[in-house]
C-alpha cells in the first residue's frame, strides 16, 4: 500500500547476501578486494574504461561530481525542478564552496540545448558575472521522463562547443535505461557525459551509490574530496559489495524493469489524469484534495505534488497483485 518513495523499498536479498559475504577481514577504506573490482565491473557495463568510487548517498554523488566540473566562482546550469536545486538543501553550493546554480526551464523537468543557451547566452564574459562551467541533467527526470541518447547527445554537443562539463544525476538511471531499451553507453559517455551519479539505493541497494567518471582523470581529486567530506568509509567493502551484487546478472536492470512495469499499470488506470507520460517508475496524476483523501482512507500512501497533484512511486519489489488495488481505486475516482 506504500507508494510514497522507492527510497523506502526493501533491500534486495542478493545485496544482503553480498554484504554478509564481505564480512571478513580485508584492507580498510577502498583498498579491499571488492572496491578494487569496481572499475573493471563498470568498465565492462559501459564498454569503456571508467573510474568508479562508492559513496553512501545520491546527494554526495551529485555534489562530489560537480566539484570537479565547476570551480567555486562558476555556475552550473540545471533545470529549475532539478533535485540539486530543489531537494538537496544547498549541498551543491556547500560542496563546491559557492558555485551558483543557473536555472533553466522545460516541460517535464527536461533541459534542451535551446533552454540551456537561453540561460548562458545573456551572461557577459566579464569578471562581474558568474560564468557557466557545467551542465547537470537528471535521467530519469524529476517528472519521470527519460532523456533519449539523441537528446543527451544534443546537450553533449553544446557542452563541448561551449567548454562545459556534463554531469548526469542518475538517481533513477536504471529506470531510464529500462524504458529506453538502449545500452547504458549510448545515453552516457557516447553522448558526451563526463560524470554519472549512478543510483542503486532506490533500486534495491541498501546504502551505496556509484560515482562513475567517463573521464578517468576526474576521479583523482575526488579521492581527497570524499575523505575531506567525511565520506570515506573505513569498511568500504560493504558499499562496494552492494554495487557489485546489483551488477551481477544485470539485477539493477531487472529491478528497474519490474518497477517500470508496475508504474505502467497505474498509468493505464490514471488515463487523462496523468500530468506527464510515464517512462520510469513514477506516476504523476491530477487529483483533488478530496480524491487524495479518499485514496488515503483506503490505506494508500503517496506524496502530494503541488496543488491537486500526486506522485506515486512503484518500487522494484511490488508485485502486480499489490499494485492492482491502487489501479482499481484510481480508476474508480
């Protein structure tokens, strides 16, 4: 009955088993056997040489990535609804020691090259104005839309032309890839992405996210910044083990496909109540306060999303039988 957030979902049993298997003596911090396997495992996944660091949260993954793409005096272009602007309590500005978020517009929380140009073109090239240094996009977006490889590539082309770094907040990257049916490489480094915050906690992990650098040289400063931020776990093998377990047999993708399929059931029931197309595991629909109250009276838990809107999130473990009662209730409104 809980459709509030996939952050509240259970940990996948394979992840718990991997944590238990890592409960042996090994080297501390990130020198252990599990952490040393990350670069190779993710390089195989993306089909190119990458550097990967484990971090405990999506916020830390996003913000650490941005520290190497933007100096304290620079600006980061993101959507007005981006998680780094709305839901990270000023963490990007804190981690970067003052970089400014430059806010763009676009339906479904998507940026386009035109929207980005509208933000940066009016900025004078002088010392009195914050100069853009990076772009951050979210895939899937805060409204559950997936950037296609072609859309990312268009932004990547602009980034290269303007000398900007490109970061992808992939808190629900697995759900976006599952929807697109394309290789992870096509929507990341081949499209010009420099750094990816690859989310696992929402998708069956317990407390580990992957910070993936497609420009391996960018990872070196993060080793120090992760330590300085108090995020270098002494028993890092337990974080690395989670990530490796999720990659094993493409569990990350199977979980995302299951969650997406559940969201599609709700979308079908919602009909013209949908605020935006359902392309991941989130459903945004129009409901009055009275209708929302009636759903809650039946025991369903979800997030109010502005005036007369609700957000429903399906988790990897929720079965069709568990989702069907909510679909029925939505259809009966």
